[in-house]
């Protein structure tokens, strides 16, 4: 006959979603540290003389990731746009990659030698995909993350059945 302590069981079960969220957060942070996703390295910078880590100019993007929601229905890890300032809103563009063009309107540039009128023109941008977390709805969780989650749940359940 198997006996379990109901109080201990409830305590462990309450903490499991938050623990899985922390595992997912650690996975994302690890991808920033290794500058890769699922073993494939990110595309290097265009300027080889710049030796700073990729996607880590100020560290705000990496630091903005939090466990946003954790319950038995959904566990969300993502960038907290309100808490961090700067270009954190570009996290999705960096994760998925983007190409685009923006129109620069006509403006007047003022300098020492007077003012110069700058005509309207287009700026083109290409952000290569530097994926650091799974894209929701497009791909499943990586196998190494699933294995870590299974190990975590197994350890937590072992606490109850000891």
C-alpha cells in the first residue's frame, strides 16, 4: 500500500509550474551565453573587429526575460517590455529575423555651416535570425528542454513518495 503525505503533495504540486518556468528561463539564458540555439551558432557580426557578445550590447534584452505566467494551464517565459527600457521590444525580431525598409521623411539638418535640407529616402535593414527561444506555435520545445523538465518533475515527485 502506497501512502503519501497530502500536505507535502500539495506543496510540491504548487511549485511545479513555477519550477518548469525557471527551467525554461535558464534555457533561454544559456542560449544567450553560448550564442547558439539547439547547437547551431548564431550568424557572426558583419564587423569582425567588434568583439562584444551578440545581442548583449547593454544586457537589457537578456535581463528582461522573466517567467511571465506559470500555472497548470500555461507557462510563459518572455521579455518584460514594461520593466526594461531600450530596444527590448525588438526581441521578437531578433529571435525570428527580419527584413524591412523604413521611409525617412524630409528634415533639416543644422550644423556650424548653416542648415541643410535632407530629402526623403528609404533605409533598409536586415536582422539575421539569432534565435534564443522556441517560436510559440511554430515549433515544439527542444528535446533537451523536455528532458530537463522530465527530470525536474521526477525529482519533485520523488520528494512526495519518499
